[in-house]
């Protein structure tokens, strides 16, 4: 299992890979993680180690950030003596080198070198992706037929915890109506607009509303110094909205405490500035905990996120008023809350790690048979 060197606590792809490795091992597969930093020397060392291990299958977890935006891991299919499977976690927005014109890349891609993954996608025995958007782009650009293997919750339901005790530990009032956000806290997650929505709703007399932000700021996408600067900026925006006393920001929590915090919430909201999709393991975690959920609309919309059925959709991004409207719909309609919670749970029910490991084992068996 070829992966970047990121800490799972700071990177979603690393967290996904750690869960997958653990579940595959539990199912009987022998899996050996191999880290690649992205430099030519690191790729060469990894290739030597892989050849020495003599695996049946080499599975590469590809995301540009995982390898430091280096293209060199894209040469692995030419360096290892085993069929390669590639999971594409990010796709459709970068090229290496970036200065090559699009028309030139199109010509190069017709000859079997991908602008984003170099030789990985063209030379893989199987290409996996986690969402319909990447599936469509891979098919159109590289003429491959990827296998769609959806994500699972990055924090599954670990069992109910005492709601009152959890709220007290978090500093949330016992009688509050709690809207939870979970995930890495980053400018693209739209938390400032959620604070604006909270201010609007409290101004209407909804005095019990409380926002719970569960997640750390430091990540692969937001290094320590940038994370601290953004945390200060966000807290300033929350203060300016007049709701600082009604927002709890937990920072990074262990998995069990995240599950308890989600059980202690009443609603969830994911106001992502590019719109939310089922590519988000954090969103799937909210579904796994039975939370009626508000999302911002993606372009194109995720077909599984149906307004009024699996989620309530705020139709515009970066819009506190639209988020307030969506939250108001849920707060005012108990039947809608129940329907949306049940719909979200149904979406998440088919996305267990055991099911995902089963799909991987099937793909590995097919690759072995064809190797």
C-alpha cells in the first residue's frame, strides 16, 4: 500500500488509508504500507523496497498533496514488478509541470502520459475513485473505466455516550439546540458563514442555538503557522458576528470523543465553499450518527444529496442567509428532521469499512487473475 508520509490526524487521505489497511488486515489480506515522500530518491527507495517484498499487487493512494505535489510517484508502474492499482482521491485540477499548455497535454495524454498522475492511471491494472465527479473526468480525459468505491465515515458510530456529560465536558449548555460541524477547519469549509447564520437565527429569538465546531486547524493543507493565523481570523469573525459565547471550537479530538460529540448534537451542517458531496468522510460521519444535515449545493450537485430527502440544501455557497434558511427549515419541521436523518443514514449504511474492504479484495483478486 503506497501512500504519502502524512499523519492521519492531519490529512484525510492518510486517515482513509489507515482505516483501509486496518480493515483489509482484519479481513485476511497481508498489507505492507510503504511511504513515499515524493522526491526522485524517495520513489527509487520505495520501488527497491517493493521489488524486494515481491507483492502480488501494489496499490497506490494518489492525491497530489500526499506526495508534496511531486509527479515522480507517477513512474512507479515502470519501476515495480507487480500490477499496480491506483485510487485517485483528487483529480481534474492540476498538472505537472503546470506551464505546459492544455492542448499539448491533450496530445501527450493520447500517448499514455497523464498530466496529473503521469504513468499511474495509464499503466494501472485497475483505477479506483471515490466519487462520480472524478469518475467522469477520468473517463473523458484518459478513456479509462474507473471503479467507483465510495468513501466510508472517517468516524463511525462508536456507540452512544451520555449526552449531558458530553455537553458539559465540551462547555455546551444542557438545553441547547446544537448544530455541529466536523472536519478539518480550513477556509474552504465555510465556518464563518455558519457563524453568520447562527447570528441571524439567534436574532429571531432562537436563544438556545449553539454551534459546535469539532476538528483541528492544522493539516497537510494548512501548516501550523497558517493554521494558527486562520484560527485567530475565524475567532475574530465569530466575535464580530456577536456569537462568540454561543460557539464552541474543540480543536482536534480523538475518534471516540468525536463520536460522542456528534451524538450530543441535534443537527449537522457542512457549508463548504465549493459545495458538499459524499466525497466527504466527515459528512458521512454525520449520517452515521443519525444527524439531520444541512449542506451547500455543489456544482454539479451530488446525486445522493437530495434536498428534503437525505439532506437540506442551501442553494448558494458563502451565504449566511441561505444557511440560516436551510437550518430554519429543519428547526421548524420535526417531520423533515426525521425524514432527512433517515435518508442520510440510508446513504451511509452501504458505506461501511467492511464493505469497502470487500470491494478492494474483489478488485485485487481480479488483478491477480489477470496479472
